[in-house]
């Protein structure tokens, strides 16, 4: 058996740390890619227009298990032009699809409030579909801290 030098031990530790960081980055990019795929499936490949969606989320969530979320869509809710569906997607959760809400003209307003679970600091994306086949989107970043420490 060969003795390991201090230099070899440092190189081994540094390469292990580098591989760990690369692995985490691949996992994060895979989650973002899956979120984008879910949005593309929801929109049928159409590019949603930015704006007209107001998202209320805390900037910093001390507990990722119960993060309050509310949204409203600035769109008419008439019989011939209304918001039919709203999908909420998290770009950093293992399962990016958080919720889908369905509306009718009788809903009066396209808005909802709930609590969501977030695994880490990430963007929350809200996509709305109208009865005319148009899509609107908005997003907001939420920093999730672990144990009350900055993250």
C-alpha cells in the first residue's frame, strides 16, 4: 500500500468537492429544465406574454414547508374572454408542478391564495391561460432559509 502525501490528500479533497458542486448544479439545471418542459406542455409551445400577473410571496421564507402564495391575473372575466387556467411551477423543487387552478367567468376574478412547499431558494413561475388561447406569465424569486439562517 502506498502512503498518501499531504498534497495528494488535498488534491483528492478538492476534486471531491468539485464533483459534488458539479453534481448539485446538474440537479438544479435538471429541475429548471423540467419546469420549462411543464410550462411548454401547458402552453402548447406558445411563448407566454410577461406581465398582468401579480404574485405575492415573501422575499425570504424562514420555513420552506409553508410559504404563503397568492396571485391575481389582470384580465377580463367576461363570458367571451376570461382566464381558464393558472399553473404554478417551482423551478427548484424535485416535482416542479405546484398547483393548477381552474376558473370560469362566474369566478369574477382570476385570483387564489394558498401555501406551498419549497425545497430551496428558487423562482416561482405563474402561467395563466385565457379562453382566447393567450398565455400570460410572471415570476418571483423566494429565498428559502434553513434553520433561520440566510441561504
